[in-house]
C-alpha cells in the first residue's frame, strides 16, 4: 500500500507542478457562490445540494489545488482541506494567504485512509474525483469518513462511474486528460461498500454532456455556447430521470450516517 500511495503522491505532485492561478475569477464566485442560473452541471448541483453552509465545519477531501475550499469559505464555512500532494497543499496555503477568507481555511498533507482529524468533528465532507483513486482502499476510506463525520453530518462525492459496456467506448472517444496509475471508474459494487455505514442517494451526469468540454472552455465562453451546453445538460437530466442511469459518466453520491439504535442490537 505504501508504494501505491507514494506513486500516487508523485503523480499528483507532477500534475500540480503546473501552477494553478492564485486568484479565483469573479465569474467563478458568481457562478457558485452567488448563482443566478438554474443548477444543471455537476459542481452547480453540488453547491445547490450543500445549501446553507454558513458556520459549518467542512472537510474538502482530496482538495488538490482547486477553488472549492475558498468558495466554501466564501459561503461562510470553516474549511479544512487535505491532499496527498504537498505541492497542491502549498498552492492552497499560498492562495489562502492572499484571500480575505484565509482565516477560515486550514490545509494538511495526508491520506484519506488515515485522516489527521479527531472523531466527530465535521458537519460535511466533500470530495470531487477522489474515491476513484482509492479502489483498493475504499473500506478503509469509508471507516475513516464515518469516524470524522458528526452523527448528524453528511458527505457528498462526485465520481466517475462505470455501469455500461458503452462507457469504455465513450471514454475512448472523449478521454480524460489526466489518469493516475491507481485510479479506475467506480461501480455500483464499490458504492455498496459504503452502504453498511451510510444511506446513499445518487444523481447522475454527463452522457451527452461529455460533448460540453468541446463547447465551453471556461467561464468566458460565449452566451450561445453556454446556452447549448445547458440544453445538453437538461437532456441528460431527462434521460437519467427516465431510468437511463447506466449511461452516466459521473455520479454525485450523498452519504448520510446510518444511526443504529442500541436497543435493537
């Protein structure tokens, strides 16, 4: 396991050596912290699902060098971030130093298999594209997740999934740009490992939406391109609502601890 973790750390350090921008564009704050459009895309739905997190203790699980910790702090959360990559954590600490939300941010280098936090300390744990890096350690990660969550807390993850023979073909046509040596798409059986400790609820994304990476490059793409992308996302939502969950490329899974009544044991 140690060699696998070391390999994953080295891979992610190389990935994050291409420095992310310290400043988060105003358009990103507007889209996620002060949204005006209907939430259709994965991260938009994540923020809508989280709701009011003011004053909540939030762990960003596998935070990388992305904007989520600062965006959560902008919504009033007290945020911890952990990542296996010391390069990513260095970037996050640098960003926090330059942010008005810095006092609400704390970052640690570590693994999600051995979280450096006391038990029952987080209201919410958020992970985006992290569990699929742990296919051989999901049970350990599950137990650590349950340990650090408060009894009335909950977790939400966005992960790549594999439920259809069509998906490998689709991924070859629209490949992910960065694939680490340890990762793989998650299956229903993988998520079932969490059902012993958590009640699970899923929302699915990106069948036709796989095309959107070629339609909208960033927040500065034209209104027409965004309109097309949103229309595609709406079609996907209808497909998944109609029962075609096996076509999803990604799932957002919420996990709420199962409360066991000692009297029934």
